[in-house]
C-alpha cells in the first residue's frame, strides 16, 4: 500500500474546523460590536471606549484556539505516522520482510512525532500573535472611517460599517503574510500548515518503517493532472538516504535464489535523486496527488502514465480560484449587518457555485469537493 498526503487529509480537515469556527466567531464579535447602538450620536465614542473589551474577547478566542489546535495536531500526527507505518506493512505483507515488520508492532516513533508537533507550533505561533492586533486595528480603522462618512454626508453609518465589514470578510481574519509574500486568512494558513505536517508524518512513518528493514529505495507514482513541481519526479526511483542527484546503483535483486551456493543476483538501477532532495524541490506539497511506495529491485515496475485528455493542470487551478470566490462571499454573508446585505452576498455565493458546476461539468476529470468551498479551506 503506497503512502501519500491524502492519507492524512481527514485528520487535517477535522482540525481545520477549529479554525473555521474561530474565524466565524471573530467576525461575528466584530459585527455585533459595530451594530450595537449604531443609531446613537455617541456611537463613535462608545466604540472606541469598548476596544479593550473586544481585545479581551479576541484574545480569549485566540488562546483557546491555540491550546485546542496544538493538542489536536499532536494526536493527528501520531495517527498519521501510524498510518504510514501500517502502509509499509501492507505493502510488503507478502514478503518475509513485511512479516518481520508486522511482528515488531512498535508504537509510532515518539521523537519523530514530537519533532513535527514542535515544528507546527513554531510555524503557527506568529499567526496567533497577530490575530488580536489585526482585529483591533481593523476595528479601530472601521470606527474612524465610519465616523467620518456620515459627517461628510457621503453615506449612512450602517452602510459604511457594512462596507468595512465586507472588506474584512473578503480579506479574511488576520491577513497573515508568509515569507514568500503570499497573503493568508487565519483558517486557510492553519489548514495548509496542518495538512503539510500530517502528510509529512504519514510519509515519515512509512519511510522509517522501510529503513528499519533495509529497504532503501522508493518510487514515486504517476498522478493525473500533476503540477510542474512534481512532474520531474513522476515514476522516478529515489533513495531514502545518500547524496542528491541522479546516479546509477548496482543493487541486489529483491528475490534471491535459495541454496547455500546460489549466486547473488544483482541489477543496475537508475535513481533520480534522494527523497529529501525531491521534497525540497516541491514533491508532496499540500494538495499533492502523488504517492510513494517501496521499490524492490527486480520486482517493482514503473507506474503507467495517467493521461487526462481535455483537462490540464491550469483547469485544476481555475477550480481552486472559483472555490476561493465562494469562500470569500460566504464570509461576506456571515458579516452582513442586515437582511439586504445577507441576500446580496448569498446571490454572489450562488453565482460562483453555478460557475463551479459549469466548470466541473466541462471537465470530467475534475471532481467537486464541497469541503473546499467552506470558510477557511486552503485546498
């Protein structure tokens, strides 16, 4: 049984719901804070004095989210690592080495799981630190802009508040920017991080198990609609350890003849590089479609090529773009201060959902996944 990032997707999805709920809770708190007493002539003064209450409420949400998410991630990593290990057992079950691996029945490698959990906590710590400041800054700017609008006779206070809330909802809570300059909403960034680290745990559980029994080579699947980052590694053999770069190896055949004086069978194998090298170049990125399997010299064959006529990688990216539009307008709908604004946002949601149906219907190789259209999804 091959191992792939998809093996841990359900674990990441469960944790992502924590962030989705937190993001909606924060948007709802801002909406309620702005709407309360909006017709009062002292509205701006009251709102500015209540910033401390809003800060305390958001800090409570952020702290609870960090505690719950880190605990859930630690459990998910142990599960993902175990699944990867069991995939190696299933993959080699018919061979003596597979039975040897199964007989060991050791628990997931605690150091590996702990290391990945610590990596996740470190990667997401800046996100929690930014939540409160970003929300308070947004709230203060909204109050300032809304106060100026009606004085100038440009628009009503409610209309100005709604417009500012719409902008917040379309951008998403936090507005976190990573080192590559990409902007992320709270739940989207967290989901990307969770899916990445749980996929890594599954793959490490698999490769650690293979290394324990002396299997040093793996092979990458040929997946449909691959991205440019992964295309160069499709169907290639990789080493679990050793130097990077392509090389020719002379290795023993996986099945040797029996008998004391039987000659050892060997064969030449071309490897494209190391697994570490391939992953550093982008293989097994979040949402990667590829899988990894043990390569047994003389037994394993290269995977067949999956042709997808009429559908391209660019078509999959258009689907992701439509999903982002759907999520954005769902956030705007959640931030609506009255029924009219809620209906306008709902109409936009339905329009983009219709565009999604048309796009998927036009490309039979694509599959619509409603979870990707929920608030907070990064897939």
